[in-house]
């Protein structure tokens, strides 16, 4: 029942009647609407990361059910601070470097790292070779987590290390999953340095290699980064079945051939499914 307040003037006439409290549920609805407005920047990032292509202002406004003017103001502020990038050629927006940094920092929190290491430890126990979780980071590959083999002959790479994209199993896998325009943009600013006699440094040859990887859904490093070391990588999918990370296994050719390592792909894929549960427990 409403409580009302009446103001009476000197002649005793009633001047106003107004509610002192909201009707049941009104405050909750107002709070909920305000929460939605405050979370709009995160909603924008969710839509951008789930999309295989840049999203236009009109597409984002439609997905969010918000006015274009409101979404445009948010995008301008987020672009100023590096959370989104505007792709003029495609008239769309993609996640910016600060959003990638934030995501990678989240991956490296203690609780998340424990879950990731547990998956990798189980995989190393099965394969007997070093395995790692990687993610793309501003045109490079970041080693998010890694578990080493107990064998004395191994390649030492600490979590937090960056390696090039064009000659690593994870890097080529990430490049192959990009749109043609995004791949061109990344490769246009990336020097194709030679790290071994097997490194692919010709742009056309690399494009052909990436097309083959895209068809197979499997990244391969055949002594391209380090002579005498081979690697195979499989994708870890996020929402919308978009590769957001990779699980890779490295081995020295003195102990294992590439063909032998390829027989472990099914174990890698099972580990990638388990890693997806660790990284995205609420979305799978």
C-alpha cells in the first residue's frame, strides 16, 4: 500500500500528493537497467571477441538493443583507451591491444594457472614431452603456461615468453584462423625472420602453408623455429567456436619424428577440450 504525504497551505488546502516509496519491484527494475548500462563496454567486447569478422556500429547496436549514438560514444571512449580498434577498410571494430592484455592477465591469475597446469601435467604424463598453453598477443605468441618433460634434452621456454607467429605451430594455427584481411594486416607488420634453415620466409609460400593448416585445423612446426625441434598445436575454442588459445607439444627430433608426434593429436584434442572447461566454465 502506498504511503502518501500531503502538504497543506495556510488555508488548509491540499497542495500535493506524492509517493514516498516505490511500488514493489520498481527499484529492482531500475537497478537492473542501470547494471545493464554499466556493463555495456564488456558486452561490446564479448560481441567483438565472439565474431569471426569486424562488427559495424549498426551491427553492435542491433546486437545490444541500444541506440547507435550510445554505442558510438562507448566505442569512441574504448578506442581512445585501446580496448577496441576501428578497421576503416571494413568499417568495423575489433578488440584492441588492451583487451587482449586484460584477457591474458586473467589467464595468469593463480587459480586459473593451477587449472591450466593440471591439464598440461596430465598431457605430459601421457606423451612424455613438454606441453604448453599459448595465446595470440599483438602479432606474437605468448606462452601462458608450460609443463616440461623430465627428459634431459628439451627446449626451455618459461611462461611469459613471446615467440614469433610465422614459424611456430601455435602461431601458424592462430594466423590460419584469422580472416583474410586480419591476416594481411598482421603479416604486413611482421618481419618474416629466418630462425632455421626450414623457416618459411616467402610470403606466398607462407600463405599456402596457412591455408593448409586452416583446412586441417592443426598447427605444425617442422624445425622452423628451432633446428632439431618439432611441434604440433591444436586449438582451444571459445564461444562461437573461435580459437582463442592453443595447446602444443614440443619434442626434439633426436627422440621423436614429426610423424610419431602426429599420432598424439587425439590426446592433444582431448586436453584442449579439458582446457576449454577451465577457461570458459560458464559457457560450455
